[in-house]
C-alpha cells in the first residue's frame, strides 16, 4: 500500500513541491481529503477513485470534490462514495451540492442511480476496503473534524488532519501498532501564535510540545504550512522540533505503508 501526496499546502500560491492544498491518494482508488492537489490528476486517474475520506468541511480540503465528480461521473459504473462525519456531510449538502453553488450529484442523473453518495463515519469507526483499513481518529478544530489512521497487516500511517492539541489523539496514536509514518499539520510560524490558537492549528513551538507526547518512533512529516511562510516555518520546525527529526511533507512524495 502506498500514499501519494497530491497536495499538502495550507493555501494557494505555493510553487513546485509546496503547491496544492491537502489531498492524499491511497494506491489509486482512495482519497484522503480532496484539496486542489486532485486537480493535477488526469481524467483516467480521477475515474479510478472510488472512495473519498474527508477530515472536515473547510474549502482547502474539499475544493476539488465538486469538480471531480462532475468530470468523471458519467464514466463511472458505481457512485463515488464520500465518507465523513455527519456534520461534514450536512455542510456539503447545505453549502456545496445545493443547486446554487453546484448541482446535487447525489440526485444526478437520478436519485436511484446517483454519481455520488454520502456515507457517515463516526469517531473510532474503521472502514475496510480489501486489505486496507481506514480508522477515524479524534481531532480538535473549528468545525467538526477527524484525523485518519490508514493501515494493513504490516504497518500504519496516521494523519492528524487540521487539529489543535487533543489528549485523546495522542492516546490513540500511542496505541497504534507498527506506526511507520505520522503526518501532522503545522500551519503558522511562531509569530502567529494567537492566530494559530484562534484557528486551532499548530505552530512550531506547539508542535514540539505535542511530539513530546509520542511514545513510538515513526517518521514524522509536517504538512499544511501557509505558503507565504513556508521557509520560516521549516526553519522554526527544525529549531524547535528538530530532535524529533520531522521533515516537511512535499507534493509528489510517495510513502510506503
């Protein structure tokens, strides 16, 4: 099993390896979030995606979803399945797939044969797709949110999603067997601490304090930096959390699980 990083930026305007907002492709048929990174995939690759797991409803994590289903819905033989918290699915219904911002593809071409279906997932629930499993983990953000554990019989990867610290997240993560990779967000530099607290994102000093709770030794990857401050955030991560050997996640990276 492999995870391909389609995008991991906290905003638009980044270039090269730090361009595109959050989206990860598991093998060739599962997305974790549907940020602007999805837009770089060719149509044939888009058609192979059968499941999308959303961490939360913010635009940088869902932006490509309406265009994805519009682009390949007619080619599909089964609906694209979106897994998310009930609150996230309700936000999609109310604010995106509402016939005002975008057509409701859960009703197109017919409500009995839709191109898109919504499947609620609850905290702690595990969805198994073949030999791969995706488990919903706790997160603490400004809207209802999740992280995800992606695992098989051999190894696991954890993605924090967008999250301010939560004790339950670390309790769960420290119990994950064979944790190979931990992707954790750090959106702002230290000078923006007040904004980070308000927006419920990490900054490098807080990242270091949170990583001190980790009781295993996975490779740590830092995602979601604001593109205007990427160089500063990277330097501050190294200064404050360098003893944990974190690396900045980059678009195009492939992680083996």
